């Protein structure tokens, strides 16, 4: 059985569609302002990852455990997405969206990732990423104390941002503490540790844009520089003053890059 994906939509359903996928542990509300801006021109559907929600009633109605198997998760998201849409994924949501775009390209018009790379942790041939030891230490904190783990995650997301304190406060309000689902947090971390979509990234046969923060403490912008010649359809933009939340830190630039990219690639 599939876990129902919680979504929220904005804009006119007759417009061209955008499907947004949020990241690990963070609810779709973190992308709401960005989605509202894009909904002035597009029909925007924003999705949570399984069992991540601020809605206590939704959590109480969701009786099926979260499934973070990459293929099962891909199917859940495809079911929740508009039939023809540009997919925008942030962080883990971007990695999963890249997997879908490569393997089920008929479901995706084009791919845009925000603060995402093909592998979140260091691997052979992929050095500009988080050391596995650091990742495992963080995962251990989440298992031992999910609330403390989420607070630590907020600090890591905001690290390097120009208005770090303000961003921390903004993100803290959005933490799903009251609706915390420990299996979802742990399942998402296991997927984040294991997922390596370098091959899928190189095989993307549709337009793909990747927006990164130059000051991101979680995803290095250098990682995609290693992929410069891997995919001829790939475009990368580094927002030099942003950390892990470019759509919050410089919403105007992100909206502009997304709109220009879609306009340039619309047939």
C-alpha cells in the first residue's frame, strides 16, 4: 500500500504546471512563499515527503507507515504530481526528483533542483560532500533525540546565510515538532545516505537546471562542477551569497532563474 502524499496547490489549474518536492524533515510550508510567487504564472503543486506534515489532523488520518524505498517513493510522488509538469525538488526532494526525471522522463517536462547534488555523502569519485562519519553522527542524534536533531538541522541549513539568525527563527517555526514522525525522519536519512544518482543525473534527457548556494554548509556547489561535461542539457547557477535555502534567502533570483529556464525550454 502507498502512503498518501500531502500536497497543496496554488494558482490557476489551466496554466502550465510545476510540481515541487520538499526536503528531508521540512514541511511544504517552507516553500510556500516561493510557490505563491511562481503561481502568478504557473499552476504550482507542492508536496511533502511521506509523513512530514504540520497538519495534526492529516497525520492522525495517515495510518500507513512512511515508505522511503526510492522506487516506492517515486511512484507516490508521480501519483501526486500533475500529469505534465516541471519538477522542482529541494535537497533530498531534488535528488528524488532527478531519479524520477531520469527513469520516468515521460512524467516530467524538465527538472530544476535547489541545493541538491547526486550524492549527499562522500563516495569514491565524489569528494565534495559530507563525510559519512559526520552524517552518521547526525543520524545518531536524530535517532536518540529527534527534536534536538531537527534543531541542529536548522542551524546547519542556515549556516553561512547573510541573515543567519533571522533564517534560523523562520525555519524553527516550521519544524514539525508537534507532528514529529520518527520513522519518517529515520527513513528519510537512510535514503539520503544511500542514494547515489550520479548515473541518473548523467542520463537526463530533458532540460535540467540546478540552483545552488555558494555558502551552503550541507551541499557544496563544487560538487556539480565535477559534472560539468556529464550532461549536455545541464545548467548550473550558483547564488554566491546563499546557503541551503536559496528560495528563502534570495527568492527574487530563484523565481527569475526558474521562469527564464522554463520559458527558454518551452517548445
